[in-house]
C-alpha cells in the first residue's frame, strides 16, 4: 500500500501494476491511495526508489524500513559531503 502523487496515479490508471490494483482518492488531498499485489523483488523496489517523492510507501514493512535506512545513509552522506573532495 502506498500514497501516490496525482501524476503517478494517472499513469497507474493507464498502466496498472496488477489486476487487483485499486486507486482511491485521499480526503483533503489530490494524492491517491494505491493498493496492488506486486512481486517483492529488487526490480520493483528499485522502481519505487526511482519515483522519489511521488510515492509514500506504507507496506510491505520490510521495504519501508529499507527505504528509511537508505534515506538516513543519504542524509548522512550529504550532510558530510562538504568535507569530501570528489575532484
């Protein structure tokens, strides 16, 4: 389950992730709640990473935790990036 940006919701209506996919408007927002059965594989997870701030994943919990850990690593890296010379 995830909340998706309106532009992504439009794409998913045109090209569903699965036959069981449901998109439901979220009250007070232009985002939509996505529910779909997908493979829990690295390809699907990388697709989610590529969506950046256009998706807020709620389930599966192991992916939520993996994304949080990755974001923390990136935050730490960029917080220290001024001290790193990449030239």
